[in-house]
């Protein structure tokens, strides 16, 4: 086990960066989720760590050992792919034993480990069957088992491993994975484009967009304090409301009405947060803002975008004037659609709460310029 | 219900063109051969029904038996050399980049040459006096395919390997290319050696194409005619006289249509049986 450190690592297949040069450390023993839309470079980043891909630039370190040019087999990394990859003519048992036998584990230990993984993943009764006779979901579980069977791996990389598994089993397997993580203390990096999966699984969620890490933090941090418009959109259901606003004389205005005072937050990277070293703008660790106004600094006048999560929009008798255009009753909560100054706005309220009222207030609103958070709205 | 049956019956008319053309090109000619094989024909008006006499004669003929054994050995050697060699070359071929096209063209070249031209090329190439190959081998060991049976056999075998291994290479290469990258990546992750990767990933996924390759190479080599006919004419003696060469000698050379018909049918039967056995064994072993 080791910290995995990327230094100025970047990769391009064509002229464009698939992974923009970044410096980043995966701490030993943590469970990470790497979250982002399709094509944002998640898999590329994973393959760089496992050595299936040599980055166009930069170095990869496991603790202090430079492994940039070490082939995959020499890195002690386990990786599980999106679709089942099996040795089809082998039995399930031999599939699970294969990575161990290749590494010359003693016969007795092979047997122990295979049986332990099989019982964890519920494969005991299938051990004697040919792998290719299983259904796709089970095959994927066998692939997963091959990733988990080895000891002392630097990290287990999981590339959307539950895509083909049916939804009911997904929950079970995800909690199994957490359990295994607790027991073995392996570093896990779990790639997904599904926020629920990421948020329920990980100690730390790393959000990737266009080949760059835009924010990382606990699920709570990403929800309460998005440092980038993309995090606002991507995390949360529905995503963050974005409204065009203007800052004039330190006041935030939407269509002429004042919604509060603008308070600047330190630019990302300026504070020495752990893991947020290096290339300006490429890595942002978003702490939950401390006591308001303590770190307030002026924001230059001009257009900004105001972001507020639907959970923090309050309907009522005071505030911005708004017009309710529709209500979706989703059982657990209501989604109220409204219009403010000609822009759509969604509010999430408890069922049974009054949806009337001509005004909205924002409880927790942030200001973005060029997609990056520059400040928040204070009373 | 009866409506549906009516429709199904009408559909048979659509099959008719195929039935007619197959009848004209295959069934009727084959029946003609069957007709010859049970009669002794002196002239169109003077013929005797002889039953299975010709079959008995042909099956007992030592010349036919000798040719059958030679042909079986030849086919076995062809399969034992060409299949592993073809797979080996396919595995070593590049997977991407401009070298792929170069390698494919080079490999496919022998397949583009007409069979009798292949025969002519090797007839000259293997000659000890003016052929490059024969001359070179002669420097090491004494080699003359027109006089020595073993030399003639080796020449014909080498020619077949040269001519037809590319087919196996192309089939195997296509099979290998169809294996998705994650399989090789998983093998790297699992620390598999090159041999283990071949044995557990590539070979199992080649089963389909190799079945086809084995069947094609068996049938083709078992029926080989043109090339040995051009190079050795079946000689020296009868060292390279395979079934097809003997058959054409009986049918066209001696015009013995009765024995030739019986011979053809037995020949046909052997090919069918061996192919059936190969196919069954190869597909069963995969289950």
C-alpha cells in the first residue's frame, strides 16, 4: 500500500488533452470516487495509474518510487473493467486463482484467498462452473473478485464496475465493496458517472471535467459548497439553479432587485489545503466556507452567475418576486418550478408545505464567474 | 390455421430457383457418376449393370490404397505444420500502425497466385541446377526432386505450406483482432506471462476460426491436384501420386468411367466423414 502521487501528469491522444496536466495525490487506504460525465478522462486517468497507458508527460510515484515506466505487472495494481473480462474456458475458481498463481502464491494461500473472496461475493456455489456459463452480472462479479483477491496491492481501480449488474444487486455489491475496503484497507478508486454511486461509496469524491479535476471533497462538501458551476449541476438532483446577476457596489442584484451583499471567498489554490498543490485552477479543494464575513473580501463589479441549490430556495412572502409555473409531486418531496426575472428556477420543498407565495429567498447562494466560484451571497 | 399453412406452401415456390440450379450443377452430375459407378459401359448402347463390383475393385486396388495412405499422411502433415505456423505468424503480426497493411499484403501474396503458376514457380525454384531454392539446398545436402522420392515429397509439402499457410494466418489474425483490448489489459493486471495470455485468452477465442481453417486445409490438401501435377506429375514412381492424381489418370487417362465413378464416390464419402468428425470434435470440445 502506498500513496499514489501524480506529478504534472497529462495525456493526449490527439491535439487535445484527454487528461490535463495535474498534480494530485491519492492517499493510501482511502476510498475515492472519480466522478464525471462520459469522455471526461476518467478511464484514461485510471489507465495511467495502472500503467496500461504511459502519460504523454509527467511522472507517477507510488510513495517515493517512480513507476512511470514500470509496466502494469510490476506495479501491484488491481483493476476491474466496465464489462466482464473472463478467462472463459476456466472455472470460476481458476479465474479467481489466476492472478495469484501468476504471482506464485503458495497453493494453500491461493485456496484460502479464493474461498474468502468467493464467500464475500456470494460465489461459493458457482466455483466449479465454467465462467462463461454464468450470466453477465455474475461474470462481472467474478471479474470484481479477481480484482480483490490479491493482497498488498497499491490500489484497486474500479472502472464503472457495476454497469452490467442489475440494480438490486448493485446496492448489495456496493456495500460489500465498502465492507471489503474497511477490512483490507486497500486504496480504492471507483470511477463512475453516477452521483448516487459516488456519494454513497466514497470517503472522498473527485469531480473530473474535460480532463481536469474541478473539485474534490466529501459528499457533504460537494453538496453544500460547490466550487465550480459544473459541480453544482452535476451533483444534486435536480442540479443547482444558475441565475444571471450583477454585482454593483458590493450588492448582488437580479433584474434590479437586491438579493444580498457579495462576499468574496479566497480563490481556490490560494489556501494550502491538503492535496490541492500545483497547477493553478486544475485542482480545487472546496472547504465548507467558515463563519461568514470572516474572510469576506470585495468582489469587483460586473456580471456574475448566482447559483443556489433547489434545497435552499424558500418560497414565501418576502424576497425576490417570483411566479410559480408548476409543481411536480415526487412523493418524498415537491419540485416547485418558478420564474424569476424571466429565468427558470426550481425549489425543493417538503410535501404538504405551501407552494403559494410571490417571493423567493435564497439561503445559501454562491457567485460564479467563468464557471469558478468567486464568492457567496450574505445578508 | 389453414390460411397460414397455405401461405407456407406458397413460400416453397420461392425456393424453386435454388432447387433447380442446385439440381443442375450438383445433384444431376453426381447422379451421373452414381450411374457410371454401377455399370460397365462399352458404348452408349452397350452396357452391363455390375452392381457394387467397381466399388469392391477400387477398395481392393493396392494402387488406390497406397494413394489413400499417402494422401492422408500428406493432409496430416499439412495440418500439423500450417495450423501452428499460421497461428504463430498471426500472433507475431503487428496489431496497429502502417505495418499492419504491409504485413497483410506480404502474407496474402501467395494466395493471389493461380495454382498452376504456383506449381510452375516451385518446379523451377526447387530445381538443383537453375532453381534458387534447389541450388541452395544442394549446397548442404544432395537434393533432387525428380529422382528422389523423399525430396519430391518435401518439395510438394513445402510448396503447400508456402501457398496455404497465409490462409491460416489471415483467419487467425482476424480472430485475434476481434479480441477486445480489455482482455489483454486484464491479463497484464493479472500478471499473466505471454504464454498464459496466449493459452487462456487468445487460443480459446480462436476456436471458431481455427475450426474453419482446419476444415478448409483438410479438404483442400486432401484433394490437392494441380500443384503436384505440375511439379512432379505424381512421381518419381508414385511417390507423390495422391488420390486426385490417380483418379484423373483412371477417369481421363484410361477412360475407365465405371471404376472412376466408384472411386469418386468413395473419395467424396471419405472427405465428408473426416470433415464431420473434425467438426464434431472441435465444436464439442468447446462446450
